[in-house]
């Protein structure tokens, strides 16, 4: 691994080029905040509501499909506008890659990224080992909880909902939950919340499983094994098959729904190995795929 993560990319592409997708993500997250805050703070009601349900320009209804699913399981009958809004959002995240929500929209991503950055600066290593499958069990639990209680019980303590509501309507008790997530990721488990526990991440991972927009290691033959992409990726276990699977007949497109399409692997690669591409780009020929795909060892960063 490079002495300083991304140093080779900065030398090759310059600082802006080595942080392009990160800067665009931050712009997206801040812009979304600004749209929601423009009404309460400045009286410009471009967007009304929050991430669970919003109305844009008094015309476009948008609803979080995960919250909508909880509502349906709780026995509530959503209004037609909410159903249309939920389907609209669902279609968007399917096309863009489900977990773009996590990396481009979710406010908690700022918190967990800050914890990961500070953890690296402080040289904190190790921590609790939590299976990434836990988030799927959390997803099942939250949906079962809605069905059993007839309420959106999870949304009362969901850090994402609490933080976004708090920013718009007054932070209040949300600070406690935000601080808990930050300290958990900093001291207990590296990227523990987003990578191992968050049921919203699990939901959008399922949504984006067959998404047409993916990241591809199209120029994987140029890889110099600097390992920077593994170091910055929030889901490093998804990289190895696409990057190192050529001999096993595995194509260069990163297919797992867990990928957040954050673009950091594109940023930090000095050889421009990675790029965004359609999921069916650079497909492995049939005669190559017939060889089989022996099991691959997981990355040490997973």
C-alpha cells in the first residue's frame, strides 16, 4: 500500500483529479441539505418535508421506499401520492445503483466518513468483528417490527431519519444518536454502522443488485497493486473479483449490490483502472466463463 493513500493519484492527476468524485459527493450531500433548509431558514420552500417524504416545487412527490415498505407492513394505507413518490424514488435508485443513496444522499455518511478519516489519522486498528450480513438481519428485524407493532418503530431511532429531521427542525436528541454512531465507527468497528449494521444500506443494496450503472475495472491489466482502492473503499470485499478475477473468467464490472458507486476507487487510482460503466460492458466471452469461477479469497480489508 502507498505510504500515503492516494499519493500516486495526486501526483499523476493532481489533487482535484484525485478527489473529483469525493468532491461531487459532498456537493450532492450539501446541496440536498440546502434544498431542505431553504424553507425553514430563508423562506424559500423549494422542497418541503424530509428524506422520508417530500414535495418539490409543490408538484413532485417523493417518498423513501424503505419507509413506505415499513408503513405498508404496519397496516397503513399510504396516499396515492406517497405510493407514486415511493415508486419514483425506487426507480431512480435502481437505475443509478441502489446504494448511491448511502454515498451521495445519506447525511450519516458524512459522520461515518469523518470517523473513518479520524480513525486513520489516529492510527486506530482492529476492533469488533461484525459480519456484513448483520445489516440484512437488521433489515428483516425492522420490517418485522413494523408488522408486529403496526408502527414505524424503527424510524423513531433510525440515525438517518433522526439526523435529517434534527437538521431541519432542530437537532435535539439526534445529537446523542449521531455521536453514538461516530464513536462506534471510530473506536469499536471500522465503518461499522454503514458497512455492517445499517438496514437502509441493506435495503438499497437489494434495490441496486441488478442496477445497470456499475463501477468497472476495465483497465485492470494496468493495476500496479498499490492497494489504495481497497484502503478507501467502504465495501472493499466487492473489488477483488472484478480486479483480480481475470484468470477465473470473471469480468471487470463490480456487480455486488453492496457497492455504493461512490467513485473513490476511481479517484485514488493513478492508473485509471476504474470507471463508471454499464453492467453489461466488458462482458467475459462465453468460452472464458465456461472455465468456472473458483472461490476467491476475501480482501483482508473486508
